[in-house]
C-alpha cells in the first residue's frame, strides 16, 4: 500500500469514530478524566501536576522502570489529588494501558521510549500528550502520526513555546504586525555548559530495571551518571541538545513564520572539546542550517567557552530589514532599526495564582503558565476533536528536522528532503538511517504496522 493510500484510509476510518467520540466527550465534560503517566521523572511529574491544575483529573496509573521514583510519584499524586486511593503503579506501560484504560496518557520518558507507549496508547483509545522530540528516529515519527490518525486520537506534543504567553505576544505584536519587515535569517542557539563527566560504569541499583530502561535502544551498560537526569548525554537514548533545545525554538520559528519542511538540512560539529575517551558520546558543538530558500534558519550549539549574550543563553533571534527580535523562555526584546520604539517583555509569573508551583521544587516557573495553557489547548482540542496547536504532525516535522541535522553531521554531507515522499533525495545510506535497529524482541513501529 502506498503511503498516501495508507494515510487516506486511516483518516477515512477515523471519521465515523470521531463523530461518536464527540458525543461521548460532551457527556463526560464535567467528569474527572482518567489519566495515566508513563515516565515519572522530572518533567513527567511536572506535566501531570500542571494538567491537574487545569482540569478535574483522576490519576489511575503511573508507570516507571525505577520503582523508587515510581513510589515517590505515587505519594506526590495522592497528596495532590486529596484522596486516600493511590494510583496503581506499574513497571510495564502495556499493563497500565490494558488494566486501567486511561482516557488521557502523558508520555514523559527519555526520548528513545516516546514512540512505543504513544502508539500503544492510541491503540487502546487514549488521547496523548507526548514530550518532545516526539521520537528518536524519523520513521518512528511517521508511525506516530499514522497511529494518531488511524485511531482518531488527539495528540499534543510538549512544544509549549507555542502556548507561552510572552512569545505569543511577540508573534502578534512584532512579527504579524510587520514591525520586523522582511525576515530572511533566524539564529537559534544554546550556549549552556556541558556538565561534568560520567563516573565509572557500575551495577544498576535494585530499584532500577536497567534492561527495560535501555529497551529497544542499542545496549549501554548502566552508569550512575545517566539516571535520572543525564540520559541526554547518551547517544543511545537521545539526540542531545539538538533534539532537546534546538527543537523548541526551531518549532517556534516554524510557528511564527508558518513554515513546513526545509528543502535542505546540513550540519557540522562533533565532540570538539570533550575528550574522545569520555564516557559521554554526545556532540558539544554544532552548527546546522535549515534551508528554506529565501529564509535561512541556523542552530548554533556550543557547550564551552563564554556566552556571547548572557541575557539570551538559549533562544532565537529573528532578523528582519526593519528590526531584530530576541526570544527566550524568560523574555523577548524587539530592537527596531532607526527611530522605532524598543519593546521588552518578561515571562508571565503565576506563582501567586498557583502557589503549589513553588512547593514542587522541580517546577520551571517560567514554563508553568505555558504548560498549563498548552494542557488547556490539548483538552479543548480533544473535546472538539480538532487538532491542538502542537499537533503530532507539527511535532513530527520539527523533531525530524533536528534528528536529520544530527544525521547530516554524522554523515558529513547535506541532506535534501522530499517533503511529499518524506525521504532524503538520492541518498540511500541516509534513508536507511532514518530508522534505527531495535534491540531484542521490540518491534519498530512503521506506517504499515501501527
């Protein structure tokens, strides 16, 4: 079956299902939503807590391969829900989905575990909020879009910059009003430090199921530096800062400027300052170009040296012929050319309205309003059976482009992209590497098997 035929069948088969679901959602509007969380670490818990702040929720299941982290999450959720019944806990997401049948599933795992739980959640009838980047490889992303459409599910990606109040103001007030004029260049950058080295490998602790943690990824021995917060330094589990930080503001640029796929992606860099015998096998330097013809978007990562703009260590700068717009998660600044009036805005602070943000010490206060707004958009789209602002297809484009930037760097050549066929043009090796090999008995989702 051709890809277009497959997607058409998925969409057609979902139409009648969506009509039935719309009536069902109207009846359940005021009922508590049955929610499951897969991945109970830092951002998984944070996303769940923000969802609980904006909707009536009953958390029916929690899943993690770290039983200690899982128990701590269950304690926190029970405290927040104000009920004596603790959520059921699981070490296998498939068991949670089969036994609890949640209506909404949040996926907050490391990146290499995003695809399989999301696809299975769609199969079991749940709508999904999945963290970015949506996938580890490009074919996973294609399968995730296909699963959402085939089963008629609403899927929001955690690209909450699309729901960030001060950035939405910048979009309307500066970009859409024409204050920047013609925009031909966008610089995305991260000058955050690289962190300390990993210690020696060791045996995993008893509370951590390391075999399942690695899951479908290429095997890597346990190291105490990896879990819970340093897995992004492992190529087996992550696309590094390109998949973590670049994807956010690349997606912002696409959203602000109404962009789809670039025609070409190229990148260079590598481990330029990190020792080659380091236990961290992730690039510390990268320059990538996303070529849109009359618009160039670049990504500049440097995890060493001095930050050239201390107020904007991670962010994006849009350059127009009438002015410049700096964007970050904390603020924006418009600097006009000539006699115009500069504009500065800081992020919206909602601590007084939501004091529990400070009680959960891991909450990013600058991101909390954005995540709540993003959750509200997800719930509204779910009720109306419409696509949310960061629909899975938008997340797929932004994630796949960042993944291919790494692939370009690793292959040492530019990749020209056919957006209709969703393949690299005239590069068999690159196309083979759009899909990683899964380890063990795990089956890689594709367009054909979701």
